[in-house]
């Protein structure tokens, strides 16, 4: 089962104990549910379009290895929402900057150069950072 999110809206100002968000949940490429959290410490809320898809989703989440053995669906969806939001931020920033990480950098942080990635930036980075570069956003 391939689970993804789209149309993510995060409401930072409303987040108290948990992340306040709204998102559309897709399963195997098809719209399956709306997902949201009010940001006040409670579980995510799901409104599925089809009961069979809902049952399959919950059955699948129970089989996944997660950090905690409860509310696995919330852990999965929250990770997808966070990844979606980070990717959206990176796409926006990479229009004018080069985002990259070096060995030892935190997995959730990015270093930046004030020019979009191109051959000239690549040459500069190779000369300055060499083999310490682990990730350049958007470059395979």
C-alpha cells in the first residue's frame, strides 16, 4: 500500500501540544480521506470516502514497524505531513539558493548558498567542501 498526502495546510499558530494541520490522504494514488489534527494534543481525525479502504488502511498501519505500538496511523500520517511541508519549503528556497548538508549536519537542517544550483555552484562546492557533502537538495 502506498500512502501519501497532498493539499497540506499547517496552522502553526493553532499548534499547542500537537501539530495542527489539514491534509488529503491518498492511498495507491487515489483520494481516500481527509486527515486533520486540531493541535490540542488529541489524535488525528480521518474522514474516509470508502469503508473498505478505511479498513484496509487501518489493517495495513497495524503491520508497520513504528516508534510506538499505538496510533500507528497517526505516526505515519504525521511523518508524511512533515516531509511534505519540508519538501515544499525546500522547493521554494531552492529557486534562489542551493540547499545542502555536510557530514555531521543534523538530518532536519540545511546549509545554504545564495545562488541556485548550477555548474558554477557545483565547482565552488566541490572545491570548498569536497567529500564532506552528503546531500544537495534536488540533485540525484
